[in-house]
């Protein structure tokens, strides 16, 4: 009997309990000149210039916002190189030769006082997040400052997404385990910014160890308004709409913003990054990354400097088990992450994990119309019909099937008994629907 797929095989195992290790900085750091949201950029430095850590060295330009580019080390700007971005595209990177002096830019505040922080308004938080180029660190890269602009809507509940529902991923879990004080302090800043006490840290109810840590911390803060909110263990529980439904009972319709229902939500790593923005006026230049997969020798949890080459990181894992075999590289989770063609990739601030697998030649078979993809779709699409419309190049039918509702969770491919890459067809349908 075909059933709805709601659970993905857990592949974390030992990686869950391994502490985060700082692997140090490489000699060569690469900062993306442009990214998926900002296709154009201007630099304020020239080749040969000395740059300082946290220095604004340029500005990216998107369709509705600009984003400062920060140096993540001090050193010398030696030119441009093309490398793979997490999007899978080859883009220009700013190449900085690290001098390992950690010389900080003069704009960095070593500690805003409690009084200064207490006087900050929501607009102040928004400006700080914008100047620090704060983005969603769960992988979305959505500009954080935009979330502070709720168009006059009253916010009643703040949700912190610590669900991390995909297999392999452990970066957010380690963040919650190793930096609970920073997580709570960051949540308090959000409470101040939005003028609400109701803040809920959403964690899968099977993570009893993390829940116990925060229950202990919050027991000493009975009037904080911060609570642990255990949510279901299904996939995709980390999807914004599913998390909101589990945590509040509110069903946010497709095409509507959570703020319309008095809710804002932030990834847990984004919250810690925002704390750094506000407290020290520092952009995020380091992040936790899970590195795993059957093709590498020693799966690990690392703290890396933004701009570190993937090859450098994989060397710290002992390299490949079978160097001669063809590899599959995934940045992000195996369900919603991006597959890239080689390890010539640079880790940006939104890379949550690196998964390296030995390539498995699986043969795609004909669709047997079992309906598993339809049953499993969390947004109630008909993936197999979308696939057939794409094959027929039937643009009218594609638009009627509403592929733009797809969240690209990958469940249609995962549940397919014929091993068809259904999600790829739906991605192509989304491009047709935008025409």
C-alpha cells in the first residue's frame, strides 16, 4: 500500500554528539562578489589594497535592496577568481590573501552598553541588521532587516526555528547545545524589538537533551516570556508554515506573510548572528557547518571563517575514503540543498552543511502512477501531472497546476518508487510559470 511519506531516514548518528571544532583560517579567503539575490555589485577597494576584518569593501545590489560586502579577515586584495557558489553557479569571488593579524576595522564596537542596547528601537535594529548584512543563516539568505518591517502590524508571537528537520544536518543543534546563553540573549533582543514577551523556541520533541538544557536555563527566568515549544518529528517540520502550525495552531495560507497573523520567525543561528550585530556591530564572519557523508573519512562539526574553500575543509576531515570514485557534493540538506559538480566551491555564510557521497548509479524507471508523490506533497500539489506537463511543454497546464507553491522539499523525489527526479521537473515548471 502506498502511504504518505512524513519521515526521512535519520543519518546523523555520531555527528549529533561531536562538539564543534574551530579549524582555523586558510591562507586564501574568497568573498562572493554577487549572489543569488544580488546579481550586481560595486567594489570600494582596488587590487593591492590592504583590508581589515569587518571592513565594508563593496556593495551588492539586488532588485529591492542593497547589501554591504564585508572582509572576513585582514590581508591584501589580490584580485578576482571564479569559483562555485552554493547556488551551483560559477561566480566572481574577491580573493584576499590572509595576513593572520586579525586587524579589525574601526567601525567595530567592542561592546555596546546595556543602556545603549536598551534604548534601541525596532528601526534601530532594522538599520543595524542592514548595515551588518544579516541574512537567514538556516540557508534562506533572506535579508534579516526586512523581517523587522512588519508594515505596522502588531506582532504577538516570535518563533525561533531550531527544528533542523533534514537528515545529516547538525549545525543548528550544536549551536543550541553549545551557545544557549547567546541564543537566549538574542531572543531577548527580538522581544525588545517587537515589543512582545511571547517567544517560543521550536525544537523537535525527540531532542530531549536540548529541551532539558533550555528548560534548566529558563527555570531561572520565570518572567522572561521565553518558552521551549516541542514540535513534531516529521519532515518538513522545519518549513516555516508547518512550524507555525505546530507551534501556534495558526495555518498561514500560501501567499500570505506570518506577520499578517501576528507572527515573526527567525532561524536559531540567525538569532545568535543578530546578537553579534547588535552587541558588537560586527557582521557574521564565522559559522557552524556540518561536514559528513560516506565519502569522507571523518565527519565533523566545524566552525569556519566565511569565505573558506571547501577543499580546505574536506582536508581537515581527512580527505576522501575512495579518492578514485566519482563524488556527489551537496551544500545544505540532501532534501532541499544544492548539488554542485565539484569541490571547487567557497563556503558563504549561508552554507549549513557539506555532504559528500560516493556516486550511486541508480536507474530511473517509468512512472507507475502510484501516487506517492501526490500523497506526500506538503502543499498539496500534483507533482506527477506537473512533470508530464513539463515533458509536453504545456505552459497553460503548468500554470493551472500552480507549481510556484512548491517549497522544493524533495519529498516527491524521495517517495518516488521509480526513482524519478520529480523535484527537478517541478523546479523547471516554476520557471515556465513565471514566464
